[in-house]
């Protein structure tokens, strides 16, 4: 079992697990379509990188129908949840996805969604994945390139979370320059496009309010943020999430990148 030096901004609490379930439901259709279009049918081995409680692992398994599927994550707490909710033909390994060697068999396809945004050194992770790949294996990645919201409360939240992630050496909108990060890391890009997903404001506000509830003990929040503003933003998100305060949908541009192991 291994841990990671990467800081997961949204924590590993029960609230964080609930947030990941809501996130999985919100982005299931977009990810399923992406996997179905670019993933190999019935590969020998598929790996879900940064699998968390296993929502994306099960989606990967159901969509591509690999002979074997492995979820990899550094959180024992999330992996316990994943194992309980998953079938016996899906395995899980506790491992830092930025470190090689991978304690798994080589894979034919790798999938990650909203993972690279939480890593302070994505290049190291990409090289580790290439080392764990069979020749010609595919890497399928979905990461945020930008988030746009008309409502000032949601827009301000994006500014705060971007600043928080930057404080840990991470990038909220890593999809903007993802192509350049992937090249020369053992992968050749086959396709890279932006897919704009419209999400209801009530859903996004609920997700974001959950995120902010995990910030209570974060050292950067406590040391650098205006805590009165943090409380005000969280209260505003709660009002939007409840429907008390109307808001237009949020636009999320996803970088959908497909690469092959060199």
C-alpha cells in the first residue's frame, strides 16, 4: 500500500465521497460517450487511474467490457468503498498513480477523469503510465479546460478553487495546455478536442458547496483566504443548490484527449 504526496483538494471525508457520487452521475453520459467512441472493445486489461470510490471504474468496465479491470488510487478509504460496491471481476490497488513501477499487469487502455488537475507533476504521472502500458495501449483523458458561470457566486467559487489548487502546484483548467504536457512523455496524441457540457446550476452549486465543506482544516484556506467570504460563498452556493436562488447552467469545456503508447 502506498500514499501520495499530491494534495487532494476536496478530501476523503464522507462528504467528499458523496460529492464524488454526484460528480459521477453528472458526467456519466459525457464519459460513457467518450469511452465508447475511443476505447478498444473488450481489451485484455483496463486501468482506471485515480479511481476513488470506483464510479469511473465501473463505468469503464461496463462500457468497454475488458477481460480484467483495475482501479488504482492512493486512498484506502475510497478503495474500501469501491471494493464493496463493485463486482468480483473488478480489482482495486492502493498505489500512487505518479509512481512506477505499477503493481499491476500491463494495460491495454487507461482512463482518467479530473485526475491530472490534482497532480503537482503531471509529467511524471504520464511517464509512469506509459511504463505500465502494453505497446499500442490507449490513454483516454477528460480534464477541464474552462468553467463558465453567469452567476457571480459560482464564478467567484471558481476563482477561489483555482487559487487553492495553484497553492498546491495544481491547475484547475489543466485541459487548456494538456496536449503539451502529454507530448514527449511516452505517448503520441491521436485526438484532442473540446466538448462543452452544460450542467444545471443546482447540481454544480451542490457539488461546490460540498467541496467548500472540506476546506475547514485546509492550511492554505485558513492562512490565505478571507474566511468570512468563504462562508458567504458557501451560503450562496447552498441557496442555489436548494433552488431558492435561480441561476443559469454552468458551461464546462472538457478536453477529451486520446493518446497511444509509443
